[in-house]
């Protein structure tokens, strides 16, 4: 994460939520009234979003004091106090919703990633994300996957080449496509090839694709195809894998499993803000 | 939705996804190669996102021809062809992911809203959303709720006043808070008050709050409190209501039920893009 | 007002005014030279713009000390010292014009609003603004109206529904239009209907429009129509009302009078910046 | 004016006005309904804003046909049809307010400039604007001044040097200040010096300031000081001059009169949009 | 390159150059006057920037007809006509400078890259760029390097890991640093290690860094170190290599040579725009 | 330079370089680890970019302490310590590249300007820049020219009128073009005319163009034409002048020489960042 991008994004998000004024707070409270509040976990999970809390309130009230008690990636239990903030009451009430929306989603992604690793229960296989992230939130969701114990697939289209069925169908063959790309590609960028038959896997191996992905394959197929992929080439299972069927890929020997659901169908982690009774 | 804001947002989202170039497409295909593709529903649900498809591809290839066969809010079945696009192959492959990420999410929200209405099975109660939307996507998610048959709660903090427990605790009493706000509030803006006891409901009624919300109340409480709210005041149940327990609020007589899950914990609707075999 | 939006807007306004450098200051003064200046009211009126002064100079010189002696909404007299700033002389001279342009306009709006209330001299009628604000400055002008003692009409097109003559002419009838909108509209959003004949007023009352506006009506008509509007429906006179004829609407009984001139034809309040003789 | 900047600014202004949707239009009219409307002058004046109308509607409805019958700078009479637009009814109704806000203000500036020239009634003296423009609208207001027959003073702080009383007081003397600046200033940039006594005028002449401004001087003083300024140096009267006292500066011989009121205290020109009865 | 990003960037660049108006063109030519112009190479080199010409003029005059006769990467000779544009004369004259500034620089980068390949005269070694690009122009310069026959090093800091001397000095050892990073890094991202001694090279080989860079090493050292790097690991020479000493690295056997000068010290290719004599 | 624009631009440049995260630093170092580093000149030249260093690191680590030992425009020698920074190690390593890219380029421009003045060796002639600056970096490059001892030509198209051969060819004659422009141009803006024959020079003199430019003329022609230009008109030689032939214009008597190469073909000044061995 980059703090200055967090600041830039939160600016946009706060304005989207507020419009021109939080009328409720503006009309109720004097401009200088102070208050104190805490963020409390209402269910257990993996927390993620420390910088969002810190930067968010600082943007709304430069003088506010914010203490986040835990670190991104830490497990929280129901009732845990995640953070406290003292400062202008208008700033606290105005900022509450956007900050919660962000940290609940980020913590939801981190929690789901950790849950996937737990369900898979095979540390020889690593869990990664996809490009199926929420538009506008890629930085946050990729980071949350890392905090949950997963690793990132490519982050942008210029950070890696992936030749999918559509590319290959249009171009002709895996072999020709990989050679064609390789002649123009820099040495820091990997090539991944999507395959779904043994023939395709072998063709990808022959042309030494850096990563060979098995698309929408059964655990059995994944296990069989993985055996065809020699080191240091990397194998990846992808497509149609969710928390429900993830465990069936245990011990397939594949190197990576990528999960779109980590970011496209997230359950927010329940966190709430409570004002402190007295100041 | 506003087309020019869709355009502005997609600009940001495409750049977030692409970086500086879709190297896979750039390296494989000549700059002018044409192709054709279709969007296909892979499960049934309520579609939402026509403008995103149209504007999205138009931004990447001004000459592309896009036909969306259905309208926002229409039900699609597995296998239905939602839209087709003919144009530059690089544009199609580069734009695919972002456009899918948007329409899958919007359709997910619309589908979940329609499902909620179905589960509630009581047309005298209306379903609405909250401000628990994805940061950056409020316009799209609020619109998707409307397409799914729901209505919107306030869209921004300056579009309505809501006095929550935190506000009231800090300020003193419902009655004083409402009077205080009312003296400064314009005539086009409503005041909603959050309550959780009979006493609070009665206080809100006394001061003629436009909307009285019952926070985290059981169906029984909602039913009892609703009876205390005379027309034209509006009653709303909120907090802790999900698709799992929604049906239990049937026939409570309440006017509105607001659901945070419609936007904070969405399951994307599965839609895919397939290149046409031959051109 | 939201401080972070003020900051974002001032960034744009300063760059618009400065270009790449305030050559006059850069060429005359050493980069670290300090100075002190005061803002002085050159005529009496209602001041508005405290945050603009504070945030503006802080953006140009983080170390500057700014003291604004009064509060938004306070009345100033000719010669009053509104604020003082100590800091980098280049920052003071460079920032002067944009900050004055903002606070003179905001104070002009606040002053005109207060003047309208005074001229109307009937506290049972409230003065409100319209959407005829300066493009880019809605937040500031709506806020200034509040500081002058007025209230705001809807702030954005998604914050309220107004069915004008054009809408109704195209759609058919007031009754059908209101019913049509109501079936899709959330419970936090009001519907206003523009009318100009007794028949239209009665139709709007029949369909229980939340607000009924009398467009370009004489004081007599306003008085007559208002009697047709039962509580809790709200009546509003609008169109063609200026400070010159406002007093003629006194005692018409109408709830609201909206004035476009408050924001589209403002006289700036005269305020100047004076350097202090010695440091 | 630059069309691409108009487009960029209108994007911001439309979003400011609309929020996420023009609910009134969205709920009333089918997405494809067409309509026709005309802009009509409701009072006489100098029109300005052709590009705003053309670009504005084109942004909201690419297929709309817009015809502006007159040219920026043309005089309109009450009742004149300025422009017509045929296209999507939602686009017309949604765009109306922002476009009117822009062209009414621009036409107001142009009209006021033309009125000033008429009142002064001395073509040997030219009327110019100042930097007292509306923040965010400098391009439009400077252009409107040109359309009204005036000329522009410097447009940005890097487009000219002006040494005001504050600069000179802090720096020491006119002579030293001008020499100091001149040694670092490019040959395309002029130096103006603010003066208010005969002594200062003479000092400015001695050091050959390109433009010598008489600040807050009476017509008599302006006449006297102007005689001290030899060609090709240029004399300018500024400060405290409004449409009320402008005529008293006739025949003073001064080259330029700058008027802050042209942009800081504008009366909008009344223009309205009317839907055509039938399609 | 992404067309929509080109458009967004050119918007910024045109406004930077123009300010509020190209006064010279606005004051000289009627708003509709047409003209024709051609871009002519004034020296030989590799052209790059087709999209900039096409999008640039289209932004300034939607109706203009632009024909670029050659393709990015083509060699031009002095006097070659690169492109022609017919359209509004104001648009042509206003856009000329920014478009030339862009294509001269891009062509300069492409030409320098081609020259480097020619000077090296060893096709077994590939030439690549660095992150020493002009701030704001990375997309254009990375693309121009590809057009000149080179390949790209990592494009952003999240597109590859490079452990430089500073990283390693602070962290402890190459081996520990690589292991540490590898445990958290996704499978699509490579690790490069900077080395400058045989010992460091061997350590990087031992830990199987994907790319091993020899920093500021002589051709002899590069040759020796390269022999220590087994396939599929990749060797790269970097630091202090310019067009003057590049040939001395011929036949060193290294895989890659990266050149900062390709983007940080570019000589623009001389291209000019000429109006056609008659219309 | 304006600090708030530096901040805004650096935000864009950092995000361009980083993407979503500096993975190398994030994976290696704890979030709070501190370090210290110095900027060292690796060759002699004129330094420029103090504010970029100060603002840049402050943006990445608000708590960092930055000391720049010298001032913009100072000469540095190889080995000089330009600045030191203490703070978060991630911030230092992440920010290094962008800050170096900026200050190396700015110092390159300043150094080249100083070198030009030295080569010309005739203080009666001033060196200025052109509009051939790097798109996006005009503020920085114009400032760097000033720091190197040069002066600026017009900064934007609305900051001065220049009538080039293309303008004049299309319009008819120098005399008519200048008169036409002058009638609409403000008194703070100069008119420059491009000439290349004695006849054109005389025509420009006759019409009293403020600046008369000799385009692509030999030193002899420049000397001859200059004699035709009486005070206070200013003469300028431009076109085809580089550091290689600049000295041949010594003693031509011309007032100004403008050099495009100062900004379009810059050699970066070599500066590097070194971490301090121990903390």
C-alpha cells in the first residue's frame, strides 16, 4: 500500500459519501466539540486496514489522536477493541461510514484468504488472487490477500503475460503464441499459459511457459497435469474453485490455486464504531 | 446513472487494471485485427450494467459495434446471450475483465435485491439499501438496487438527516436533537431518527420525525413499534437483517426494511465473455 | 463544508490563478522572508469563509499562523479586523487574491441572504436558495446561505425530486407523474411539484406532493394558493422574486420563498488584505 | 477558450449538480424518449457561451442535434431564440440547469462589459478586467470580457508582473523593485507598477515600468498623472471604479480602466429553456 | 499504450501549454477557418507517436482528418512526410507544439534504442530500459523503447522485485533477503539481485534469483560473472553503460544490458509541422 | 514554483512509478524501520530541485527529517553532499527513483543553461527557453532555466502572442496581422513577430511589434537585422542554435537568444542516493 494513494482515494470516497456536508453532525454539534470512539470487532476474523483508519481520521481532523492496537494480518475475536480515536465529534461521525466500509471489506478479504488456506490444509500449495477485484480497490484487495496469508497473481496487465483460451484460439497455437510474445517481452516479465487438456499442457511445457494454468479442471485432472510440469515451471489450478470445493484439491501437488471469490464475492467482516460514554 | 460519470470512472478502472499496456494483446495481435465476442450468463439472475458495456467498449474502440440484447432489471437465465461486441480484438480482450468485474457486481446487487423481495414476500413492505456501499461505486450499487426492485435510502450525507444513537447520546434527547436540526434544515430534506425502545419511538413520534427507524429489533418489536407510528410518518426496520432472517419480518406492517448486505456482502453474478469461433 | 474538499478545490483555484509561479513575489523576496497581514472589512455585512482563510494559507505555508477573529455568520462592520496571518511573505502575497475572491463571494451570499430575511420581515416564512449556484461552488454558496440565516433547497438532483412544468407537460398530468415517481422513490426523498394555477395546486394537493411550489405567481396568488395547501404539505413561492419585490410577499402565509438571485447575481462583500507596517 | 477544457470543467459541474442521478427524469421518462427545446433570451444583452451549449448537450447525449443561432458577442433582445436542441429528453432536462448557470453568467459578464464601454463613451480608453474572477471560471469570464468588447489584464500570476503597494512597501522603493525584477524577467513579460501619488508616478516613469497604474485615484488625479506618463508607457486607472462612477473618467486621457466588478459582482443575464410543445 | 490514457494525458499537456486560450490563433483566424499541414522529418531516425498525432488533433477538432503514413518503429529519412492533417486552422496551430514535443521525444527514445542495438552489434544480448524515465511519461517512453527494438525492464515497483545494494546492506545478506521476499511473493513476479563481486554473484546463483545484475562492472567482469550464471537464470549488465562504451560489452555473453540514458538523456528527433501553401 | 503543485505532481509521479506497492521494500523491512541516506553529486553542475526533495520525502514519511545543504542555482562539485534524509527506510527506498529522476533532470536543465551562458560569453545577450519543454514538466523546466541564469520566454499560449511564419502566411501580412491582434489584445501582453528577411524585419519594426525574432538566421544576418530594430523594441535570435554554434552569435548585438535544446534534449546531471552505513 502507498499512503499517498490511500489519502487520494479516501478523498474521493469521503466526498462520494458526504456530498457537500454531513448535515446531521453540522446541525447538531458545535464546530469544536470533542469525543472519543472505539472500533470493535463484532465477529472473529483477520483484521486489515490500519492505515485507512489512521489516514482517514487524520484527513478529517488533523488534531485527532488515533491508536490502532493491532497490526494488519492479526486475528481479532468478537469484542476486541481494534482501535480508538479521540478528536472532533463531527469528524468522527462523518468519517465513520467510509472508514468502516473500507476496513470491513479489507478484513473480509483477509479473513476469506485465511479461511481458504485453512480449508485447503496443504502448505505445499499456495493460494493467490486474480484480477477479479473491485474496480477502484485493487491496491487494497491485493494487499488484504497478502495480509490473509495468500500471495498475489499479476497486479496489472503490464505486470505479466497470460495467454488465455481466447488469445490462443485467435492466434493459432500455444507454441507459436509463446514464441511470438517472448521475442518482444522483457526479462522481468513471466508468461502464463491457460490449458485445459493434456495436449495443451505438454505444448506449454515444451515451449517452457513460466506458469502453466489448468483452467476449470477437476482435482484429478489437476493432479495428473501437475505431474507433466517439470521444475522450475510452475503449475496453477484456476476456474470454478471456491471455498466449497477447495479441500478437494488438497495433495494434488499443484503449486498454486487462484481464487476469484477472494475478491469478487466477499463477506464483509463485521466491525462497528462506538462512541465512548463520557469524555 | 450519468453516462459521463460512467466514462470518467471507467477511465480510472481501465488504467488501474491495465497499467501502461495489455502486453498479452499488444504482443500477439496486429493493431487492426477484428474479432467478435458475446457476453453469456452462466447462472440466472437480474442483469444490470448495460451502459457499462456500451460505454466501456466504445472507450477502448470508438468503431466497435455493441449490442446489448436486454435491459437493466431483466431476468437472465443460464446460457442467455446478454450482449455482443464486434471490434478490435485488442480492445475486446483488454476491456473484458474490468467490464465483467463491473457488470457481475451490479448484477449481483440487483439479483440479491430481487431475491430479498421474493423472500420477504410482502409487497406492503419495501426493501431499501444503506450507505454500506463499496467506496467508489455508490452510483452503480444504488442504481442496481433500483434495478432489482428496491428503493434507495439517502444517497449522501447531505441528502437526508439521520440521528443515530451516537448523535442522540452526545446531544441529549431525541426531542431536542430533532428540534435543533429542524430549525436549520431545508424543507426538501427529511429527518430520520434511530430508536430501539418504545420510549424512544414515542419520543420520535411526538417530535414528528419523518422516518422512525427501529435498530436491531426483533420482528415482534418491529410489529409493536410500527403500531405506534401514525401516518404520514414512516417506519423502518434496520440492523441485523439478512436474507436468512428477512422472512420473519413479513406482515410486521413496517414500511421499510433496509439491508446493508445488499451492497457490503454481494455475490457476483457469473457472466463470461466468449470470443466467436470465426469471423 | 468539508475541509478536505475545500483543500482540493483551493488547490485547483490557486493553480488557476498562479500558473507556474507568482513571478512578482518570487523575484522580489527571499524564499524565507516573513510578514504579517490582516483582513479588514471595507463595508458591513455577514462574514463567511473562515475555513477558506485557514486552509488556504496553511496550504501555501504550513508554518503560517492564522487567526480568524470571528465566526461564519457573524456581522462585521467597516474597518473590522476579520483575521490576521503571519508567515512567509511570498505565501501571503500569492494567496491573497484567491482567498479574497472566495470569502468576498461567500460573504456576499451570506449578506444578501440576511438582507432578504430582513426585507421580508416575516419569520413565519423561510428563505431558501435554488440550484442557480455558480458551477464549481455549490458547497460554498449553499453553506453561505445557511450562514446568512437561510435554508437550503435540494443540493443535488438525487437529493430531491422536482416535477416542473416541462416534466409535467411531457408526461401528462401531475397526478400521474407523482404516482409514477413515488412507486420508485425511496422514503427519504421528497417530491416537489411546480404549479401555477389553482387547478394544478389542487391536483398536487390531491396526490399529496410533499412540497407544492407556486411558480412566478403574484403575492395575491401565493396567498390564495397557500390556503389550499393543508399541513403537513409545504408551500413554496418561487420565480421572479428578488430583493426588490420580496417585501410584497410578507404575510402571504406561504412556508418558503426561494431566491435564485442569492447565488446567481451576488454582490461581493468588500474585504481587503493589508500588510502590517512592521514585523 | 479551449474546447477540451470546457469538456473537462462541464464534467465536474454536471456531476456537482446531478450527484448520482437526475431522479426526476430517470423515474418519469423512458431511456430513449426524445424531445426538443429552445433557449430564449428573457432580457436584452450580449450573449456569450455558444460552446458551452454545444459541448454540454453533446456530453449528455452524443446523438443530440444542437443549433446555436448566434455568435458569442452578439446582442440579443428579449424573446430571441438563442439556440435549439433536439435529443434525449432526460439529457435535456438534466443538462438544463448547469448550462443555463454557465451561459447566464458568461452573458452577464459580456453584457456588463458592453454596458461599461457604453457608459464610458470614450473609445480612446479601453476597459479591462482584473484577477477578481470567480474561482474555477477564469477562462470563461476572461473570454466573456473579450466578447463584451473589453480586453484582458494578465490572466495568471506568471503572465505579468504587478508590483503593488504591499510589494513596494516591503521591498523599499519602486525603482529598486523594478530593477530587481527586470534583471530576472523574460522579455515577453511586462511590469506594471501601482502608484497613488505624483511622486510614485514619476518614479515609475523614471524606471520605465511598462504599465503605470493609478490606484483609487479621482478622475482629476487620473487626468493629471496620465500627463506624466510618456509613450510607449501605458497608464491604467484602477480601484473603486464601478458602472456608477465610470463616466466621470471620460476624457481623462488614461489608456486603460480596469474594473473588478465585471467579474466579482455580475448580474446574470436572464435566459430560459423551454420544451417544445409537441414532437 | 492505452488510447484512453493518451487522451487523459494530452488533456493535461494541452492545458499546460495553452492556459486559457491560444490568443495568437483566436485573434487572427475566424472560428471556422480550415487549413492543411504536414509533419516532416528533418533528420533520419525511428519514428514513434502515431496515436499521439491521431488522438491529439481529434481532441482539438473532432472533424479533422488525420493521416499518418507510417507506423511506430518505422525508419524515416530527412524530408519524409510523416503525417498530414486537414482541419480547423486554430486547432492545428494550437496543437502543434504539444504534439511535436511528444513525438519528437518518443521518436528520440526509439531512435536512441535502435542506435544502441546497432552499436552493440550482438543480437544475443538484448537492450532494455530502466525506471529512469521522465516522470509522467513512463508509458510513452517504455513503449518507444519497444518500438526501437529494445525490451522493457520492470514497469512499476509492483511488477518485479529488485534487491539493490542498499536493500541488501540494510537487510544482511543476499541469501536471506531473497528467501525472505520469496516466501511472500506471487508466482508471476521475478526477483532480481544486484551484485558487484564474484562472491555476490555466486550467492545470488545459489539462492536462484531469477535475474542477476552486475552493477557498474567492466566488460571483463561482466564476461566472467556471466559464466557463473546457469540457465534459466538471466544475467544483466547495468550501470555506467552509455552509447559511448556499449560496444565494449559485445560478446560478453551477458543476456541483457540496461541503459538509463535511453530515457534520461534523450536527444529529440527533429520533426516539424508545415502549413500547406494553399487550401 | 508552487509547492502545492509540486505536491500534486509528485503524487502522480510516485503512483506512476510504484503502482500499488514497492514490493521489494514492503517484503524486506518492518513497517517502522528507520534509516539515513544522502544525495551525492557524481559530477559537477548547477543544482536545482530543493523543494522536490523536501516535499517528496515528506509525502512518503511525514516524520522524516530532510536537510538540503544548498540552494537552487548553486554549483555542486563531484562528491558534494547535496542533502540528507533520515526517516522510514521504506519511504527512502521507495521515493529514491522518482526524486532522482526529477532533480537530475532539473539540474540538467540548469546546468545546460549555465553552460550556454558561459559559452556565449556575452552578458549583453540574454539566454531564454522556448515552449519545447517536456509535457507535464513545464513549471519545473522553466524554473530550472531561471536557476541556471537564463530567463523565460512566454510560459503559456495566453501569456504572449507570437506570430510565426505559419500565422502570417495564412493571414496575409505582418502589418495586418499585428494590427488585427493589437485591437483585441490586453495591455499586459506582448506581441512577437517571427521574421527571416530584412523586408519582414522592417515590416515588424514599422508596426512596432514588441519583440522581433529572427528565425534560423546566421550570425551575420542576426547582426544585420538587429541594427534595424530600434529601442525599446527587442530583438531575438531563434531556431537552429545549439551549444555547438552558440558562440558564433557573440557580439551580434541581439538582445535575446532562445534555445529549444535547453529543455528538449537535456543530459541529466548525475546524482545518486547512498544509504548511510550505520544508524
